[in-house]
């Protein structure tokens, strides 16, 4: 299939994303022949419609205005790959973090797995640090504050790394 618009899998993925953006989770989940989400950033596996719905409801509770804005949809062998951005305003609890009122906007890559023309899974790839930094609960590790936090919270690891760097560490391989 040379044109992505002619691929029936792209139609299914676009409808799934449209329904999710409208917060019609029952409709969104109905696009799957077997509902399954994998959130790679925290190694979460949500298998079955009930688990997927819990995840989507948690996102809506935390970010009532959430949207996924696709920028590229590309069919590939056995899957459809989607690049885009997740946006929303943090107005409810999210993974134990009380509402901050802050806006988030970060890139994501989604891989929708298919068996033939049947949607059987969605894998979400994103840097979990991006929303946590935007919500004010994590620091950029390259910023002065992030470097100081790293030294204060991981002194043994940093000390060992410095010792290895100057040649005093015990894990060097001999030549």
C-alpha cells in the first residue's frame, strides 16, 4: 500500500486517537480487537479493556483537557507509528502528585500493533522526566540545580565515578 490514507490500519488508529481526544474511552477501547497499552517509560503493562480504561480515566482526572496531537502517522510492517505531542493542564492527582495547575506539552511516539487489520496493542514511548520537569517536581540534570541535586542525592555513585575518572577506581580493566 503506497498511500497511508488507503491503509485501513491508519483509519483505525486515527479513529482511536480522535475518540481518545474526545475522552470517549469506551469508543476508543472498542477500536481494539484486544485492548493493551504498554507505557515504556515506567514499564507499565495495562492488559484488557478495564485496565486501559483505568489508565485513560487517570489521565483525564489529572489532565481534564488532555489531547494527543499527532504530527506524523506512518504505517509499517505489523504496526502504525505515530509521532506527536501530549498536552494538558494538571488539575487533578496524577500518580500521587497533587494538582499543580501547570501545563504540560511533551513529545511522544506511539506504536500501534496489529495482527492483520486488527488493533491489538499500543506502546507509548516518552521521556517521563519531561512532564515531571514541567510539573515542577524534577530538575533538568544538566542545569546547575539538577547537578547539585544529583550530587546531594547520589554521593556514593558520584564519588565512585570521579575516582574512576581520575584513575583511582577499582573497576578499571588492565591492558
